[in-house]
C-alpha cells in the first residue's frame, strides 16, 4: 500500500497542474452528487446545508494549497476530500445505505461486511489485522448467516432507518410477532412520534430523532436476549 502511494505521489508531482485541476473537478462533481443524494432521500434542509458546507470546505482546502504549489499536501487533501464526499453521498448514519445494493464491504479493524444474506466482522486488533492483510488473508474472525426471519426484520429496520417508514402489505414481509411489535409502539404513537396503520408504520417528523427507538422492538433477537429493563440505554 505504501509503495502504491509513493508511486502515486511521484506521478502527481510530475503532472501537478493537470492532476490538481482534475481533482478539483471531481470534488465539485461529488459535492453536487452528495447534495442531490441527500435531497432525494428526503433529509432536512439543515443536514443538506451542513453537507454542502463540508464539500465547500474540502474544495477551499484544495484551492488554498494549490496557490502555494505543494504537490504532496494537495494530494493528501484530494484523497481526504474525495473520501469525505463519497462516504457522505453513499451512506447514512450507522452504515445504513438508502441506495439499492445488497453488498457492502467493511474495511478496517472491527468493520462489518454485509452480503445481505450474511454478516462478517473483521478482527479487532490492529496488528493482527495488518498481519492478515499482508499475508493476503481475509481478516474476518466471525460471521452470521441470516435466517428467513432475520431477512424480514432487517428489511423493516432498513426501511425505517433510511426511509422513515415500512410496510407489510406484501405478505412476504409479515411475521407472526408483528402485532406484538406494534403494541410496543403504541406509546410512541400517543406522543406523535409514529403513525401506525393497518399495513404500514410511518415515523413522523417529530419522531425522526427517535428512529432507533422505533426500530428497537423489531429487533427480535435482542428482545429475546435482553431483559426489558436494559433495552432503553441501548438506544441512547
């Protein structure tokens, strides 16, 4: 990895102006995609302005460094800028992805990869992680194969986290413990945090900040494993 970066830095210095101009264009395009993505996903205006500010700052860094003609610094700024823009454009909070994909690859220690039908977590120790990567081995140390029930539950949780609503009008998304789950959300409905309908559940604007609390009753594995008294702290 380090040799690749050294080669990239050398090439960057040799073609400094060309690469920097291209980088600024790429960052600007990614900035536009980021804002459009957030807007399309129905996020609030304040979040959109915040993301736009991040993108503008990245490009200001590029422009300011460009004036002092320091290729190495510009390269690092470009990498950071593109990474930030790409991550913001593609992902939502806690790794939930509102775009259409069934595969997400986790990079780095302790990260979790998702193939839709299974999860795999990387080792948590940095030295062990680096050693496995250098030996060209997958740094995975545990995983979980999803059951049919798990797949239904994850669909509902993903819908709530990314779209703020979920539906069971399709019979394939109905599960036997759904009535019990909805009963546990009645108090949230009284507080106008959710709207419970005959075939769907909607998180209100007021309830956006409590979406994790709304999702919690759907996590059947957690409900069966943990005492009720311990659950609230897990959403804080």
